[in-house]
């Protein structure tokens, strides 16, 4: 499959941009390091909160399923109101 001129130019441009990013990485790492660390901490906290809420909801679902299963085994017992 032949490579067109346009594809070759895009590839060459990608190589040039990649080389420039690699060359400038130490500079950007020093300048943006504190900002990225703060963002990482914030995202980590938000992720932990979301995971905790999801675990609580899953636990509630399992509790409800256990109650339904218990009620199906003993249909004469009244069902407790949700809440």
C-alpha cells in the first residue's frame, strides 16, 4: 500500500512534535509539577468519595435483595417499609 504525500507529511509532523515534547519535558515537568500534583490529589479524593458511595449503594441493593428473598421464603410475614 503506497504512502501518499499527505500521510508522509502528517507522520513527519508527528515525529517533529514528539521530539519537541520530549526535549521540553523537563521544563514542563518543573513548571507544571505542583499543578499536576494538586489535580492528582483532588481527583484521587473525588474518586475515593465516588467509590465509597457506590459501595454503599451496592450494599443497599444486596440488603434489599436479601429481604425480598426472605419474604419469598416466608410470604406470611409482613414486609418492612423501606427507609
